[in-house]
C-alpha cells in the first residue's frame, strides 16, 4: 500500500504529514518497523471482528447462491432465509468464522507488510520507478498474505460454509464444534483442506490483482486531484478516507470479475459431495465441479452470487482499507506526536 494516503514519517520516530511522494501528491506510508506491534494486533482483532460481523450476511447469500443448482435471485434467497430460518439464518457459522478470523488476519497483515517492505526496497534498488515499485510490492504482498492466511482460513471456511448451507444440502450440525467433529470422523484431516489448492489459485491472484490495482488507482486519484492547487487536499482526513474507499471499490470490481469462476468452483468443492458410491459419499472432484456448473448454466453459472460477492468485496475492501490505515496510524510509535 505504498501509495495509500497515510501519515508521513521523516524518520522512525517523528511524524510530519506535510511531506508527500513525488508526482502522486499522496502522503507516504507508515511502514512495518514504525508500528507498535502489540497495539496493532490487539486493535486489529477487535476492529476486523466487527467488520466481519457487519458483512457476514452477504457472504451467506453468496455461498448459498453458488451451491444452488438453480438460479435464485438475492431477493428470493433472502426472503427464503427470513421465512424459514429467521434473521439468525444470515449468521449460520459466524462463530466458527470469527474464531478463524483473528489468527488468519494476524498472518495476513504480517505477511503483507513484511513482504511489501522487502520487495519495495528490492525493486527500488533495481531502479524501478516509484509507481512500478509500489505496484510490484503490493502485488507480491497480496500473494504472500493470501497464501499465509489460507493455512488457517481454509479449514475455517470449510466448517463455516457447511453450517451456512446445511439445510439446503441435507446436512445436520448442531454447531461449529459438531461440524468439526463430524468432518474429522468421516473425512479425516484432509476434509478440512478440501478446495485448498483452488483457494490458493483463487485468492493469491485475487489479492495480487486487488493490491496492485489499488496501488495504481490510488496514485492516479492523488495525482489528478492533488495537483489541482489545493494545498490542504492531502491533509483533509475526510478526503483521505474518500480516496481510499473509492480506490478499494474500483480495485474490487476488477478482482471480482477475474476470480469469480474460481471462487464458485472452490465453494462447491468445499461444500458439495458427489453421488454415493458403494455406500460412501465422495467429495466432488475439480472436473466434476466444473462439469456440473457448465451443465447447469454454462459459463454464467460460474457467476452465480456475483452481485453479493461484488457487494461484499467492495464493502469489505473499502471498510478494510480505511480501517487498516486508521489502525496503522493509531498504532504508530510515539503516538503523542501524531497529528490527526
């Protein structure tokens, strides 16, 4: 996020928000070594847990649309959930999901910042321009953070998604612990990593595309509007949040369209089974998942749940990036010298 509008540091102990990056007019980034790590992770757990709770209903809608063999609109799906399950239906599996969010986010943020810092330094030394170095560092950070987080998130995803669709998929779990026990007993440890390969193939490029797109859009916005003669543009906190949010939404649109088919296949691999063979139900294979989707509706079937996923990603990305940058600002060392 080397072009994200944040507080500028003259050195590792002083803050000066009047210094800007050349040409882009964007305040420089608070780097990894400038943060109070304990405060960063503690506040991050609280902030991102609240964020996950707000966005979880959209994830439930997206997941149910992806595993449905028929095309069902968001409105009809929402009505069905409210009618048969009540409001609680939008939060099936949330407890399990929340338990995994904290360690997964910690891994994600650590891998992101460390990779960005190292790659950014290396590319700068190789003679890349500021914009190119920022895009490369952000893309590399996106790949590394996605791969690290999926080690924790895939098992959590498997359990929470089974809870989300258990009634429509004829499953029966009392809670997350019951689902964990049954998956372990029937499928073994491998059952928690169903779709892991596809998850990596989905989220690593998705994160790379998102962070690189975010970096470029962010620099573009600051370059266009920051050069309009308004000396206070980069110092207005509302403007900073607005630029971050707009950049996040635009980057999410690109990332969602590119990776939606892989996300649909991943969800089906994690949730659905093949037909019963010799008295045992077997997980879907990649080929079977793709074949079923094509049979149900062609390439468009891969985009079921696109609306909720785009909405979820956009809202998540916009709130995540503004929350993340706020978190970095309040976690900066020598906070008494911080200028809002």
